[in-house]
C-alpha cells in the first residue's frame, strides 16, 4: 500500500500505547478493503488530551480511539456524544466531521457483540456483573440499552462504591422499567444467590489477569454456577481464567475476553468507515 496525501490520518491516544495491536489490526483492514486511512498510536498523557484533540482538528484527522487514562478527558472535549458515552461519561472512539468531535463508547458493544457471536442475546435477560470501573460500567450501560431485564452489580465497598450506585441510578433513569441493584462484592452469600438467579454472569474486574492476579477468581463460592449459566470474562490474558475453568466444570457456557476486544473494534471500524470489518480474517490473524 502506497500512502499519499489523499490518505486520512487516524490514531490511538493514551499512555502507554506502544503495546497496542490496534495499529496493526486497523491498518490491515484498511489495506484489505482498499480504504484511504492510516492509523498510528500516539502516547498522550491525560493532562494533554485537550491539546491533542485540538491538534487533530487542526491537522484534519479523521478519527481514532482513546485508551486509559484519557477516556474521561476525551469525553470533555467532544461536541457530540453517543447515548452510551453520555451515560458512562467517557469516550473510547471518536470521529471528526465538519470540524466537530463526535465521541462514542464501544467497550460495552464489544461485550454484547461477543455474547451475540456466541449465540447469546442480552434482551430480556438478567445479568450479574462483578466490577464498577470503566469497563464494567460500559458493559452495564450497553446491556441496559440493548434490553436487559435486570442488572445486578457487585463492587468493592470502598471510596468508589457511591459512584457505582450513582451510575446505577443513571441507568435506571435512562432505561425506564429496568431493575438495577448494587451490592458489596465481599458479600459472598449475596453474590451466590444473585448469580444463581441470573442468565449471565460477567467478570469485569482485573481478578484473574496475568501476571499479578492469575489463578484467582472473583467468584468465591462455585455453587453459584449451574448448568446453562453463561459466564463471560473480560480478562483475556490468560485466555482461560480460573473463573472460566471452574464454571466450565459446572456445565456453564463460557466466553473469554479476547472476543470483547475484537467486537469493540468491529463497532469502532463501522463508525470510522461505515463498512463492516472483515471479522473472520481479523480473528484468525490477531485473536488466535
């Protein structure tokens, strides 16, 4: 592919970003489909996010992605935001159209898309989610917007617990009729009961992730698992966490975290280009 002056620039911003596979993934798709975009990664600290977005507008960038720690700062820079981004107060995908910054949040779409790719529809279901951070909130919001019947959230009862409760109230205000409850993640009997009455359980914490928390599970009482329960882990390294291994032993349908990364990229690609990402080729090349 010969890159010339007709190509539109795109970028991932955040810090650190040198490890990201987004440039390889998106540039592979652009080349495969013959689209005039080029994508790179730029290390930007949170304090410099506003200056970065002004520079993007000045230089005529088409759009890009935002990773930690810049997602909240990016939200403050947008002229327009999607319903999910507005509820979460953060942006991970943006485009610049007619000089306006338009922000989106595709993390939750990645989770729901990963469920759908595994034959699971969130509509009308009860989902229990462990975690109250950025990824967890994105999952909760998207599940609500996509028709979940009930959402139960478990989070550490620390300084951020009140924020989780406020996010739950926002979801209930935005989606009339949905049931949303928040409980202490250390209340093991309560978590066990809630998982047993759920259709789907999602771990959206870092528990189970390599290297520091590998071998741990957010579910302390495995009697919570039952045959047919869907257990999804946002952790993708290792591919099979202790949570998924123990759930599989109980007959649960288990879904790993790599697919969430893939499907949030699918959503972002459609926002960037209006076209569908070549999903199977990307899965084979980058997500094996």
